[in-house]
């Protein structure tokens, strides 16, 4: 990974991660960004199964991470997709693991 | 209207390269799911599949011909040879023009497409082999069958994703029943275990990492299969007149569309196709002994299909047997219905119900008799075979034992 790509992916700053995750979820759910908060549930945003798969795709692409999500076995992902805050926290953990891998 | 019977059958899948191998594997309840070996799996989440193992096209086709055949066309031709040989039908003396070829395929020449895209996009190849297009076209398998057997009647390919083969067989059945042709070669073929396709399946997040466990509490999704199965079907009068072997009778075909979701199934849509099939066959729910389920092993399908069976069969739902042979030969997409027809015909002929392999513990929402793990010695008279595709295209066949 080159320096400028690392730049683009962000350095794991929590506020930036939260902002990016909110952007992605709001965009996929087709709602105003301002209406989405940490306590918003994905169900109330009417995120259907394919929407969720697209959100995960966008998150993986944005942060260069792998989210081990299987629609048949959602519990195995290690990331909860109940509330927006769960997603932010789960993604932050995966980004931290990514950075450990890259510096190792 | 003509009665329509199956007089020849051939199959190639992970279970083996001929019908005999299928019979043995189905009776033993042996799952052929294992590590994918025909492509590198580094970079894939899904590393298992139900491959046609030990397959070498050179054993079946001379060099000049092989160059024109995608893996899916090879499977279809091999299954057709077995079916035609078994039926002892001869297409000479005009029968070729009274015969149809109707083959289901979900994707077509995917290996050819993948390899050639790689050459142009990744390797920047300046030119591609001139057979690229005739190899990759989804209808190639049906065309090659007509050429190899001298069939000049109608031929075409039916695509409805995972229901392609059932749609193809059902349409061919109706063509023979109505008298528009006397004989049909029909089935399905698929070979899509390619790196590009597997990346696509990975992205959809529905593939099992371990194995295919339809209707189980701990099921984790589907496992991709590949292969082909082909039947020779003809009017009962014709089969009797020429003293042909009669393997089973096709008695009904029903279709419906969910008009719902592009991936999620609908119990109403599935039930409508099953009801349509029973009506077409003039059967009552109580007549059905066995259902070869669509049974993909995904969270959504298995619960939805169970609901649909309850809705159609009422109190009889708990008395009939339901199994998913995808637990053994994987989900072969456009070939699925054909491989499952082969399994169903074997079950009717041999007097056993193929099991749902890899069975652990039933999902509480799946409360039917799924014939766990071991084939059941039981004579059956009437069976149905379900195929419910992505995009809500449903097709159900009914088969009766011929005595």
C-alpha cells in the first residue's frame, strides 16, 4: 500500500470513521445525513438485506477491511448491524486491526 | 393430449460422471462437497464447492471439437450421450425434425468469458481466440446437441437462473404433451466455478463456509455445484411402440413469478407454482409422496419453502418426505432442476428417498420430514421437484413412477 492510499483511507481517527460510516449508511438508506445518529437502528431506516450487503461492500471498499458477514449467519461477523453506533464501533475495531496488520 | 415419459437419462455432477454414480452416491447419502481445486482459492472467502472431479474433456471429445466447447457444453453433451444411448432412440428417418432440444442454463460459457476477460483486461492481450464468442454463448450447449445427434426440430435455451432447468424440462414436456414434437432432449447445464464468479458470490454473502445443511438450525448458506443432467422424453405411445425403457412419467408442470424481490424468495410465489403443477398434473396434495426441495441451505429459502409446502399440502405436509439433494451435489444453478429430476427419477425407480445430507438439527421453523442423512427405503408413486430462482421465477415438476 502506497502512502497516498493510506492517506485516502484515513488514519483511523474516530471522528472521521464515524463521519464516513454515517455518510455511507445515510446514502444507502436514502435519508438525510442529519437524521442518522448512533442510536438509529438500521431497521427503522428500512435497510433490507441487499441494502445491508451494499453498505458492507461500501465500508470494505472505503476502509480496505474485510467484514466477515454471512447473511445466513449474521452473528458470526463480529460486527453488529443493529444500530448505527454498533456499526461504527465494529468498523473502528476492524480498522484498528487493519492498521496493526499493516505496521506488523 | 399425449402422456409423456422419460426414456433416457444422463448426468454429470460432483456425484460422478454418469447416472450409475449418481444412484450410488444418492443411496449412500454421500455429499460431494469439498475444497475447490479447479481454480486458485486465494483471495476468495468461499473455498468449497461441489466440483465435477477428475474430469478431462479429452476423454470425451477430440481436439478439434474440444476447442469449441466450454466446460458447460461438454457436460451437456456427455449427459446427452448417456441419455440417448439409454433410450436407444434413433433420430434418423425423419425423427430429427420431430425432436426438440430445450436446455436450461443460468449463465452459459462462464469459464470462457472469465479466461478471455482476464486476457484482454489483465494481460492486455492484443487478440482473442476466434472461438471465444461461439464458446461463451449461453445457447451453445443446445446447438452442439442438435449437431451431434442430427436434430433439426426446435432448439433453444431457457434462462431463469436457478430454475432454468425446470423451466426447460417443463416447456419440453408441454411441447411433447401437446404434440408439437414427438421427442425432446431436455435438461440443464452449468459450470460457473470460476474466480470471477466466486468473487461475485462472495460479495452476495450467502455462501456457506463449511458445507450445505438445508433446513438445519446451523445452516450457513449455499454451496455452488456444477454439472449437467439431460433426459430424453417422448410420447408414451411412441415409447411403447418401439419397446423403449420407460424410466418415469412426467405428469405436471407449474410456474409462477413472485413479482417481489431480486434475491429474497416468497412463500406465496413458491406455493403458486406448486399449486399450478398439481393442477396441471390433476393431482391432489395427498397424492404426493416426496418433494425434492429447492433446499439451498440459505436462511431465507428453507423457511420460505417450508411455509409454501405447508400452504399447498395442508395436513399432508407432515406426512410426505422432503429432501434437498443439493446437500450432496451442491447448487448447480441452471443445471439444478435437471440433476434433481435425475435424483427424483432414481428415487421412483429404485424405491428409496435420497436424504438431506450433512443434517445436524432441524431449524425450529423447518418442521417437515427432511429425511436426514440416510436414504430411506420406501416406494414412492408421485414426486414433485421444486426450483425457485433469484428474481422470483418459480418452476415445479411432477413425476410419477411408471409401472
